[in-house]
C-alpha cells in the first residue's frame, strides 16, 4: 500500500530533488511520467493492489482505491476481499 500523505520532514512529497532540466524537457518528462502514475496517487487517495487468481499462467488482480485519509478502512476492505477469495 502506498501512503496517502507525505511523512517526510517539511512535507515534501518528492523522494529526490527536482532535476535541473530545460523547462521544455522537464514538461516532457513530467507529462510522460504522469501517464504512468496511478490517479489514486495523484489525488492523495490510498490504493492497494491484490492478487486474486492465476489464469493460464497470467496473474489476475484488483486495485482498491479509498478516500483520502481512509487508509485503515481500505486495508480492512483489502483483508475482507482476500479472506472472501481465499487467496
């Protein structure tokens, strides 16, 4: 599970300093990165991915997304899904 909020001193969300790129290059990298990033993470909502089954050797799963700040409720729901599916 990814945390819904930063726990870094000073409230900084990035794990590394912003690279010193030309503004156009920075915008390009940022745009391409955002297309690969979960909307849950962008919105501050907690998310958890669960493996559910295997179909002909391919894993099947589900991603549950909770309301911002509802991390524990999301984990309770994830446990319920895992118990119900006997995974």
